[in-house]
């Protein structure tokens, strides 16, 4: 949050995606994230640049972790700084929605009994701005 | 020409490899590469039209490939 704030900003917003303990009624022990790292970094950077140039915000920063995470750990963080909060809320939402549709990252659920399964995802593709 | 194919997540499990270097006739398209990959043992379960990226940009099935291209087979994404 300190990284994105400038003196002109009246709003600093942090979204944190956190590993939950259940998925559709099944207890989850954790998630393992995998990424096509070079492309994921480039796509996420492009999403941030697009949102920065199309929104009335001052700065945006986004990070996504890969590897094994347990319940309660943060998987993704998006920080937005803006002069006013309305633009900050909208920009934060746009980054996470586009991330979930476009960034080549996958998650594998780990259940208490040791069973693991890749979670169904969203068919990806470029959106306007690519 | 030689093309490097990358497989992630569930596609890696289906194909049985994270990376394959494959020979294709010059001028082949992504579609032809997909067909070639799907002939491999276990890979018939790969969708006929998976999302792909060529050199890290999403690309359509009719994209013409070049020698040395990196083609990633991208299962439905689930980040965040």
C-alpha cells in the first residue's frame, strides 16, 4: 500500500485473495498455484497498465503467489491508490476480474484426505486493450 | 521447422509431459500442432480447441507458426 500511495491520493485500497477452507461443501486443506510465469507476469502487467490508463487512479500494484498455500494465506494482492475512492473501488474490481479471466495461473485443491484435483477454470483470452 | 510446446496443469497430466519439441512442416498452423499433439498416447482427451499462446500471446487456431516458436497449451485459467 505504501508503494502505490502518492500525496495526491485520498484513497488507498488493498484487495487480498485468501485461501478458503472449503469449496462447494468439501473441506480444503490448501491450494497449490501453478503459473506460466513469464506470460502471467506480462499479462498481469498489461492489465495493470490498462487499468491505470483508463481509470482516474494514481497507481496500481498486483502480486500473485505460486506454490503451495494453506488456508488463510494470501494468494493474490492488489493495491490501488487514487485521489478518490470511487475510482479505486472500480479499478480494484477490474484488476481482479481480468486477472481471473486472462492470467495463465491454475490452482490445484488439496483435500484433508490427501486427494488433489485441478480446479475448473475460465476459458482465457485477450480482452479489449491487448 | 521445430516448435516447442508447453503443457500446464491438467493438460500436463493428460499429455504426460511439461514440454515437447516437435517437428512440423513449414507453414503449419496452431491447429495442425494441436492435431499432432492429440495423436500422442493419452492426449486424445486434450480438447480439440484448447486455448493456446504463441510466444506468450493468446493466439487463434489459424495462427501460422514459425521455427523456434513457443506454443503454450493453456487450460481454463484459475488464478486469484
